[in-house]
C-alpha cells in the first residue's frame, strides 16, 4: 500500500477530485494548507505599505491506494492539476505499513 | 421650522450611527483578527461614557454662555434649565463629542489597556473636546477660534478631526510601537468590514455636515429660505468631495504602488468626508471637488510618513484625520465664496489672504491647545496606572487578555474556546472548496 500526497493549486482541486473519482478512487482526505516553494510568496499593498506574504494557500490531498494503482493515481493528479505555471505543487508517494478501517476493524487491502 | 426639527431627529441618529457601528467596523476590519473586538469596544465604550458626561457638563461647557476656552460647566449642569424641546440639539452635539473621542482609538490599536482607555476617554472629552466645541461651534464673541480669530469651521475640521488627530499622535508617541512593528506591518484582517464601515460613515456624515446648519435668526421666512438653500449646498458638497477623494486616493495609489485597492477607496471616502467637514457650507461644487481631490491624494501619501518617521499610528488617524482636517480647514481660505455660509470670499475669489490667515491661525491654536492638554493627560495616566498591556498579552492578543473573548471561531466541531481546543482544529475535512 502507498500513501499518495499531493499539494496542488486550490482552483484545480475540483478537477482533480473528479478525475480521481472517474478512475475509481473512493475516498480521500483533503486539507487547506499554506506554504511556499520556488515561487516564494507574493506582495500585497495596504495603504501604500508593501507586505511580503510568504505563504501561499494550497490544497493537500492524501489518498491511500494499492501498490498497483499508485503510479496511475500520481499520473492523474499531475495531468489534471498541471497549469504549466510556477506554483503548481508537488506529488509524492510513501509506503504504508498498516491500514485499519475503524468501523469494522478490517486491515490493509480490505480496509481500502 | 417643523421640517428642521424632524430633520434633526434623523441627523442625530445618523451621527450616532457613525460611531456605533460605522467607525467600529471601519477600524475593526483594519485591525488584526486577535484585536478586532477591543478595537470595536473602544468606540462603543466611548459612546457610553462621553454621552453621559456630555449631559452632565459637556453641553454647559459648550453652550451655556461666554468664555474664551469654555463656558461655565455648572450653569446648565445635567441640562438643568434646558427645555426638553431643545434636548435634540444637545443630543446632536453629544454625538459629535462621542465620535471625536472614538476616532482616536484607531491609533492605539492592539496595545492600550482597556482600563486606561476608560480613564482617558472622559478626561480627554472634558479637557479637550468640550472646550474645543465651545471655541469652534458655540461661537460666542470671546470664544477663541470662532469668535476671536474668526476661523470658519462648518462641522468640525478643527474641533473634531484636528482635535482627534493630534490626540492620536500624542498617545501614539507616549504608548510606543506595537511589538514587532514596523518589521511586521500587521495587515488588515477583514477589509469587507472596513468597506462596510466606510460606506456607513458616508451615509451618517449627511447628518453630521448637513445637520450642522446654524440659522441667522432674522425671521422665520429667512431661516426657512436659508434651510432650503444651505442644506442643498452642504449635502451636495459632502457628496462630491467624497467622490473626488476616492479618485484622488486611488490615483496616487495607482501611480505610487501600481494597484488601486479597496482599502484605498474606503480610506479615500473618509479623507474626503474629513476635509469637506469644515468647508461644507463655505465652498461651491468646484471647491468641494478640489478639496476632495487634494485631501484624497495628500492623505494617500501622508499615511506613509509613519514608516519614515517611526511612529506607530496603527490605523492612520494622523494620516487621515489630522492631515485631512488641516487640508479642509486651510483650503476654506482659498475656495470659500461669499455666497456660502460664512459669506467670505477666499483667495481664489478675490478675498485676499485674510481668510487664509484666519484659517491657519485656527488650525495652529487647535494643534497647540490639544497637543499640550493631551500630553498632560497621557503622561498622568502613563505614570500612574500605565497605558500599555504587557508584551505577552499583546502577542497573545488583546481580545483574549483584556476582554476574555475571541472574535472568530472558524473551526467546525470544536465549539467555543478561542480556537485553543487542540487537535480537532487541524483535523482534515472533506469537500473543501466544493
């Protein structure tokens, strides 16, 4: 099992969710996060004073999938979330040791 | 004059609305999310304290008779001797006292002890506002600014805006900078509140300026004719100056910083209203537009001074009210026309420099009087009970430390508790942005 974590632009989240649902992903965890990468932040001006806003709002998606599906899921996210401009985000995959479904106690693949 | 009386009932309610809630919203939106309740409370408590004090001695100090600086505080104490049919005029002037004190609060955001504010408010009203109202508005022959100097001030360029602006500057210098300023410039947390507050201020300002008519009193017919012509003039001037100031502010912003901002538009509204306040009766439509444009543009530039000079006038009370108040009061000497309420031609209409000199003198007297008295009050509070909350309290947030509240609980499922309830605040949720 793998954990696919993606940090993407907020306005791409709906497209990504639809694409993943079409592929067969049945659930995910989503959070509103902020951070920065190579694009750094941006500048805002209030009454003439410039403010460097270091953190940019992003959406983080976390999905636990079968090993076999990991590459496809990553591919779908990258394809759907891509705008080609700086700040599109990152996707990474990490191994998972154990998953348990809280309602039934099912473990691992049965819990996905 | 039934129409006038009915109008004053409405105008008085409008001016009270300028403080509660318009100014509170305007300032509250510009403060940080951890300080918004304290910011708004400073306006609300000012209304409560100053209003009652005004009935006790404020009206008497202003309107009971002669005096260079103020009239006998006990002549009409607690409105003893004032007919109830005149109460509405007391109430109208009371709302001016309230908003003048409340205006100061924007400068001291995030860091002034609430108890120190509660002590400062009545003492400052007593020693600065009530005398200034007498010197400017009651206009007895011996009153300093109106009677002796002869400076024009229709609705409070000196008595309200320069008065509050100077007091703000003095308090800021005595209080010191907020922890972290100016490296952290502390941006506004909710500009929709500020836009709403600015709009409500504009609306209420019609009560403020148009309601400030003073009648010649020669005959009922003459007063009625004056009522009809002068309210039209002050209403139109108030409107046009404000519109021009929005454009003036945004133009300077666009040139200096590349963007026209919503905070700039809201600030332009206030800068224009402030500047036309003293001049609403004196100038014609072109004069109103000129004063608005100049005020919007100059204030947009003046709000940057604090970063160069290093005083933390948090929400720009100095940059908007002091600067705008001076602009409006002084430019009367340039743009006033003899058709206007004062019957005096300014520099541009062939009246020479006399009016301009009177206006400058009026401004100077206001600045000197208010800066001296406010410094004494501020120092007295600073070295007895203290003006500032602790650094720890300031960092945690003045809403929680001074009022035991927080303005926003945006986290679902955690109930109250000031956003400090722990892990659930960071829990993930589905359907975000859906």
